C-alpha cells in the first residue's frame, strides 16, 4: 500500500494472489527516516478464487491406433488458486462443431488419452485444456491441432533386391514407403533373412 497517514492504524493491501499464505510487517517513518520493522504478523491465507492461468504447451499425438493423446504443462501450485484443482480437456475432430469434454481430477496430471475404435489413424483434432477448482471453472488454453495415433504400415516396401558384397555380407535395398495419411511416418525398416 501507499504510505499511510500517521493517524491511521489500518490499511488494505491489494493485488495479492488468491490462496497464498502471507505475513505482514509495519514500519514507522518520519522526516528523519524509517524505523525498524514490527515483528511479522501471523500467517494469513487469502481466500480461494477461480483459477485464471490455463495450461501451456498443449500438444500430443502418438499413441496407439484408435487413441488421441493430449499433453500439457501442469499449472504450478501457486497459480491453482484453491483446493479441488484439476483439468478440463476439450477436443473435437477438425471441422466438427461439437466438443467432447473430459475432466482430469489430478493436480499433477499432464496427459489425457481418449480411446475410441471409430478414430481413424492420423486424424486431426482441435484440442484445448482448461482448469477448475472448488470455486469454479477457469481459463481455457488456445486451440492446438493434435493428430490421433497411427496404425502399423499397411503397405510393404516395393522393389526389394539383394547384392552379394562378400562371403558374409549382402547389401539389401528397397523403395521407401511414401508418407500418406494411411501409412503415417515410417520410423524404420526391418530386414529379415529367409
């Protein structure tokens, strides 16, 4: 607070964070200077409030077929603003108007996995993650695009050929599988002798 008139014996401290413990000291001042501070007051916790900070780094992807994996950076305790803190996860297929909503009632949570056999591999979803506590629902993150899990490749590499290099080595080559919505990202190949 501003400096308080010498005849005033109380002041209102503003712009404190909700659901945080504070202690206070008072210092007397005059034209000569500022005196020693008082002993600290007893600890006082401010009242709870609806959380206002949304999770950051909302992303995801990966997972198995028929899964949508959503991840986020957890909100620190000092920004949870009250008891009963948790996350609200909202998602919808890109282009849809209807949101699916899930509640994750864990302070430490940083991931949600939605499983549904109707999800096609590598489908784009709009995703946002919000927060809540016992005081109510708070802020939602901005929308992120997250892709559902991939399926195993459905196409075999073409044009496999082998060339003898030595008595103990054979060089095997093939045409790579091109990325498409159904094959996903090919992370590697396995070469098996028959």
